[in-house]
C-alpha cells in the first residue's frame, strides 16, 4: 500500500477548510481540518504530518505564532501560509519565519495544487536526505569502529609514501602514537635492514601492480623508535599487504587518487610458535635417530653375545678333556681368560636379550 501524505488545513472560516478539503480530497491525501492554530498544534503533538496549510489571520493564536511553534517543535513539517490581505511584508515575514510558501486568497485551483505538490516533494526530498544522512553517519560510525578495533594495523599513504592515516595499533608494536606519524615516511617505522625491500614493494604497488603475496618485514622496536638508532633487540615481525587506490577508484574531480592503503599484521607470536614447532620436530628426528642406533647396537650386541658364548662353551669343553700337561692347555686357559676379560668389560646392556628373543641356541655353544 502506497504512502498517503498527511495534510492539516487550518482556517477560522469553515467554508474555506471544507472547500480546500474538497479540492485536495481527490488526490489521495489524508486531510484534517481545524479552525484555530491551537487545535492544529494539539493535533501535531500527537500525530504525524507532512504539510500544514494555515491562515494568517485567526483568533486566539494567529498564523505567525502557530508557524513559530511548528518550526520550533516540528521543523520537519512544511507550512504554506494563506492570507486574504496580501502584502510584501507579510509574505517576507512568513518566509523568514520558516514557511515553505505563501498563498494569497482567493487563489486558483491550479496554483493550490502546484504549491501543495511542490511542498510535499520538498518534504519527501528532505526526508530522504535526512535518511541518507543518518545512514551515512551509521556507515561511517561502523567503519570507524571496525577500523579502530581491528587487531591489524590499517594505514593510508599519500605521495612519497608518507602517512595520511594509521590506526593507533601501531603503538602496541613500536611505542609510537599514530598521530605523531602523520606526514612521515612509511620506512620510518621499518627496521633498517628491511627498508630496501619495503621500498621496492611499495614502488610496485604504486605502479599499479597487484600482488597476492604478503611481504614479511620487521618494524623498529620501541627502543629503536624512541632512540632513533638501530639496536640488537627483538623486532616485531609483520606481514604487509598493500594496494593502490588508483585501481577502480576515481575522485570527484575525475582524477585518480595516488594513495596506497594497506594492512600490517603482527605475526611475531606465530613465527615464534613455528620456530618452536621446528625445534621440536628436529628434537624428535634426533630422538628417532638415536632410537634407531640403539636398536642396531642392541642387535649387534646380541649377535656378539651368541658368538662369545659359543666360543666360551667350546673352550670349556676342550679344557674338560685336556690334561694340564698338554702343550695346548695353557693356550686354552689364556683364551678363556681373554673371554672373561671381554665379558667383564662389555656394557651391562649387552647381557639383556633382544626384546622378543629367547636364550641362545645350545647347539651354538657346543658347535
């Protein structure tokens, strides 16, 4: 259902108000009529209204007094003043008092319709303007909130890559206030060893090249920022993403702005976590290598034990069947002592059988 404009007609002559109701009634307006300015004001306090048609000369409260009250308390309502005693002074007074227009009685039907239509169009345009203004304010407020509450550093660079805007999140990294950076070069906050690559990156961005890659850089630490000299302290590690505003944006004068906007994200903690993860992975690989070496050594020790026990068993059997006067007896005893020496000097872990293995094969001992 379309909106029906609301009109209030105020005149102390009933015939006038009813005639105007008849003239305007066929145009789809909601019309209310009153014979005094006070009654009209009482109606406005409780109801919405788009246009008031009001006679100047009325008892109790004249049209000018009612006009003043309407403009003070209902400034959005358009008012057309009507009078049967037309004069330049009264017209000027009405317009200065805030009236949209002025009608001299008697007036033609076409003149009435034209002025009413113009007043309602003006009212509608004013409403739309205010609506757009409030929407713009809301959009701006939301934009400001998002920008200033973002965990990232958001900035804009003008010519020569000098700051024209930067959020105060920069203070968390460098100790510098964002306002103090206005007019200073972007590289003034960059660690000196990264200045060259940052300058090349910004040059490419300003030339219109678009890149999806993030540039990793270090910012000056708080000590560097305050002292103005490089230091050996830890510097915040950041990722930079920037783009030229000349891509797809045109200013009101038809020129393309030469500004760069971008985002700086603090990845110091992420880089620290990644380094710790790599260190743990290196330790794990080293532990796995040592475990593999231990497994190999255990296997070798197990095989060595089997051979040693076989030799010892055979020597013992030979000594049991050999007379001490035998020429080989002393050599066999010496071999037996060598075996005992090896057994006493080997690591204790060699005595442990390999996991899952059984005792040595007896056949080896007497082979």
